[in-house]
C-alpha cells in the first residue's frame, strides 16, 4: 500500500515534467517507478515474509542515513544527534541485520540484490534497455545532446537547456505501464492466500486499466504523428 502511494506521487511528478516539456527528466523519474514495480512484484510473489524483510531493509538504510548525518553534521554546521539517540539507532540496526554484515531484503528470494538480477528474476529482463536509458539521465556521464529525448526531432545540434515538445511519448507510456504493474501487485496482494476477499471487481478493473494503458500509448503516438 505504501509503495503504491509512492508510485502515485511519482507518477504525478512525471506528469508535471511531461506537461512542462521535460521528457528526459520524466524518464529519469520513471526509473524509480520501475524499481518500485520490481519490488512490488517480488513482494507480491513471496508474500508477507518478503514484505517484512523489505521494511526491515528500509529501517536499516534509515539508520545508515543517521550514521552518515552524524559524520558530516559538524562540517555542515548542523546539530548532531545525541549519543543516546545514535546508540539506540545502532542497536536497532544490529538487531535488524542480525549476523549479516550486509543485509538486502530480496537476496534470499531472488538470489541477488542488484536491480539487474531482480528484474530478471521477476520477468522484466527485457526492460534492461529502458532502464539503461533512464539511468543515463540520473548519472553525470558524458552524453551527446542529440541523444536526448527532447532532441529527438532536432535537425541540428543545439545545446538544450530548457523545455522541448519532443520525446514525451516514450516516458509517458512507460509510466502508465509501470503504474499498472504496481497497482496490480497491490490489489492482488493476498490473492494466493485463503481470505474472504472477493477479487472479482478487482480483476475487472485491472482489465479496464490494461485497456486504458494501451489507449494512453496510442493517444500519445497519435499526438506525436500529428505534430
């Protein structure tokens, strides 16, 4: 449920980037949406134990953030945590991690922790190029301006520093597909367990959402072809 809420907020951010003319920024933000989708699909497949480990991993990362803050607080003129608070946080981390030096929630389910391994495990390996393309907009590696989505219709080299009306179809369709995957994982979370939940309506609406996702892609393609 929390991951679905995060996904909805990120989707809203992507929509604003698309409306603002920032296709490459939207694609970069989609990368997070894809990672949420991978996580949700694994949790959906393995159930409550995986969900507990996912929360556990997040709490460990939170303590690591506290440790990093404490190391840099003085240099950044920030108020450091008290020794009592820091010790409580470190004790929680030790309890959650157990005897593992490095704990990752998905390792015991997917036999790995890197996103490349996780997406292969859950059947999204074919999305590797999409993820690679989105990662290019996250990191500061050298790239040609002509390789930007916002420059996809440019006839000559331009130093793009602002908005563009090109390239929005690709991140828009990826976004609606990933949000659909996350939504499906959420509403079918207990479908393989013995519960009194009636999934008939949920499955019906998922079919409608699948059709909607296709229509979104077609609508953007139509707009692109008539520009």
